[in-house]
């Protein structure tokens, strides 16, 4: 058994002058305090990576900088799925008795630490160096390819995709830490600049500076406990050229294993935190996870299903699309928001009942997947 | 597999793939073994350049000065008639499912495969 005992999150956007270590430290400090712990209580550290400041031993670089001498520490790299993959590992480490309190941390000055072109170029390198990268694809192009096929097979339209950008923006409008809070409409999304069609600028998450952290513990430290009920991964490929058919992607495999591991059904889920690097990512994952039937996710947005007051509120902080995306920390913000909702500390964003949450992360081009169920215990 | 491959990735006008003599799997990303069965009985073959469009994305925002000179360019995933999938460039107006044929073109300082609508397919549509 393990619990998420504390969370910390910076605002996302521009943090001029701050380094990746600064942003990681800020979030770590908040998370440890939130758990009611001191630095000395942390005996494990898991961290992600920074594309701005790459290092072969980032966990110990951070531990030294932050002032911790952990019994267990290393970095984890699974692209966008890193945050949940670290949480899954922390859960197993805590359950196995290897550590008592694992600090999971990610942060990067991805926006101000390098040019936007450098970011786009660094990320495009997830493509195959011989068979894909020479063709000049970008991350939006990899997802644009998947989007074109998904739209073709399931009759999803660009307007359908746009609904998710609008929803995430509406949610971000109520969070002071979000990078983009100006309301947008489907018309705005449709009229935004083409990036890699069918994806346009507002279908894509921004590049941000920010940091996020949480503490995963063997025992509860506060009043309301947020317990990791069960989780699972699936990895089907790295490169989009080698991806299986749409019906065999890893999200369906991971969620099926996570349901078996936790005994939770999709109908039990009261809150969802789903990776949303692009609008198409969110549509596909929601439908793969079973939170909407095939081709129906947009219809559910239109009837308020995923809104704050809907049946399954989704990414109430605004997601990667509007809260922002600083790399590893990006999707960790989803878990931070989930924790705030489950412990009823989300203020004016508070949903009615976040007793059971489903989180899902995706790395690469729908390559690596982590599904996780969290449960509130009083 | 130490010999240099003579395909578009090394500047030669050819699309190569590997066929497994043990399990008949075909693979596009070149390796010293079959990724399906682990066998080493691989035969390198030259693809016909024919296929069907599986997916498309028109890149309008590129990240480097070399690629920016080419926007917009259409990136495709093509299911070849030999049974493997590959990434390539192609005509901007191609639709998913269309039959295509490969030629080669220069892009950002290198040679890349470029698919256009198959000629016989166009004729078949007109007739």
C-alpha cells in the first residue's frame, strides 16, 4: 500500500532566470511541506529529465543541490509518461519496504532556457534517427499523422478536436497558475495557425517553465489519505512508423491491467486526469480508456460530461493544453490537481466528489502508457 | 549486417527492407536480426515503391532553417505493397487510402522518398 502524502506545483509559463534545479526545488519544497515532513524524512528521490540541462545523474545532482542524502535515487525517462511511471515505481518501492517517503520531482525552464525552435527540435529527436528525422517531422507532425488516421477511421472532425482545447482553456481560466487563461472558442481553434495539419496552434500544448513534485509514502501523514489503488504500464513501440493499429495501442492494454490490479471499474471513476499534449491525444486516450465510447468523446464535452460539474470532471487545472507543459513536470500537474480535488482543497475549482480518480500518461507517440487509480481514504 | 545499406537513408535512390527466411516477417528498420522471431536469416530486398497512404500530416511549422525553406510539406505514413509501413514525403493533396508510387527528391540537404498519386490509379478513376 502507498499514499500520495503531499503535492507541490509552481505556476507554469515564464520563470525568467530560474534553472531546472530551481523549479524542481521550489516544487519539492512545497510537496514536502504539504506532506507535513522535513527534508530529512525523504529517503528516496525519483526525478525526470531536463532537455535544457541534460545530465546522466540528475537525481543525485538534485539531491545534492536540495540537501538530501537519500537511500535510493535515480532518474526515470519515459517522455510524457515519466511522472506517472515515477509514481508507479515509488508506489512499488514503498510497498516493498525499500523506502518510507519518496520525493518524485520534475521541473524545467523549457520556455526561457532555450529557444522554442530548440525545444521543438530536441523533442522531434524521439523520431527514428535514420528513417524519420531526416524527413523533418515535428512532434505535432507525429501526432498529426495519428490524428489523420483516427479521424479517418472514427469520423472525428477538427471541430470535435477543438472542443477539448476550449474545455481545457475554460478550466485553466479558474486556476491562477495556468499559463493561458483567456477564454477561447471552437472558432478560435479552427482559425488558429496551422502547425501540422490537422493540428493547429490551439490543438497543441505550449512550451512552459515550471515544476511539480509529490511525496509517495508507505504510511499516511495527514487527515485525508490518497491511496494508490493500482496501476499498470504498456509499451508497444517507440516510433510512429512502428506503431500498431489503432485498436491495439498501449492505453487499452495499460487500463485493462490497471483495472485488474485495482479492482476498479471505469464506472467507478469520479475524476479523470488524462494526458493532453494535443487535442487528439486527449480524444484518443479518453476513448481508449473507456471514458467515452469510440468517436463520442467530443459529444460528451458538448454535454458537459467532462466539466467541473459534470459526471467525470477532467483536468480541472487546464491540462497541458492550457495550464502548460514544462516536460516531465507537465503531466505531474495533473496528479497535483487530482490530489487537491481528492482532498477537497481545490477552492473554486472543487468538484463534488473526487473519491476515485483515474490518471493516464502517454510518452513518445502513444508509445508508453501508464494508467493509475487513486482512491480517497478517510 | 556490417555492410553499408544502399538506400535513401544513405543517399541512394532505393527503398530497402528485410524479409525473414524463418518466419516470413518483413521489417523496414534495418537490424541484424528479425524483430519478430529473433532469427538471423534475413534477406535484404528492394521495395517496388508502390503502396497506399495510411496517414498524412501537412507540416506548416518547421523547427530548423533547412526544413523551414520547404514548408508546407506533407509527411506520410505509407503501407507498402510489400507489407511494411514507412514514413515519407508526398503530394499535399493525397487522401488516406489512395494508391501511391515513390520517387525521390532532395529535402533539407538529403535525399528523401516522395510519393505521388499512382498514375494507373488516376486512369482507373477516370475510366
